[in-house]
C-alpha cells in the first residue's frame, strides 16, 4: 500500500487478508466439538493438581483443541474459558452413539498436543491470581509419573475359563 492507494482499498485488503488467515486456520486444523458428560472442573493444566479455572455443568459444548498423547486430558474452550478437562467427561457423537474421548482415544481424530506450564499460562492466565506459581506447577508437572499409553478398550478381552 502506498500514497496512491484508493481510500477503500486498505479496508478491503485487510478484510481479505483476515479472511484468508481464518480460512487457512479452519481448513488446516478444524476444531471439533465435544459435550461435557457431567458437571466438571476445567483445570489450568492436564492433571487434577492444577488450579481450577472454572466449573462447567453437564451437557455444555466444549471446543477441543487437542489432547495429551495418553488421551486422558483435553485442551478445551468452554464459553470464554480455556483449560483442560479429563477426557472421561467429554463425549463426541458417533454414528453408533456417543463416545467419551477417553474411550475413543486417537480414533476420534483429535490432535495430540504437548503441554508446558509457562507458555500455556502466559497465553491464557496472565491475569489469574495463581499465575505467579507457574514455576511450582511446572516442577510438579515435570515430576509426575509417566502416563500409560492409550489402549483401545474394545481390543481388551476378559480371559475366559480355560
């Protein structure tokens, strides 16, 4: 854009650039909806030792950004709040009925995401009273037990008499 650019061109250019970015974001990594299966806490990280961001009633829609690779916790937006919900409390519709993310795991198509306290908290919780304790929570996160890998529950069979 320069001094000879017509007056309305800058607004049109800005709109088109914003639209192109939005389209690329949606088509490149479309977010999916889940529904809470119970009243549940939204946490500031993927474990119950993290502070509670908010509390959500059963049946509320949640936009899922991704889940940690054990498929036990998912990064979600519910209303205006961003945080983590235990995957047993998130359900998605399937042709054969609803399935929780904990049960459906990677077969549901959600991306696996990594988590680190400081960058996530700086992006979403800089105004929260517990923001200054990010180092403490990062240490706890780093010292946690490794999570078992996700296993398909339908592949698990009970051993019969034999």
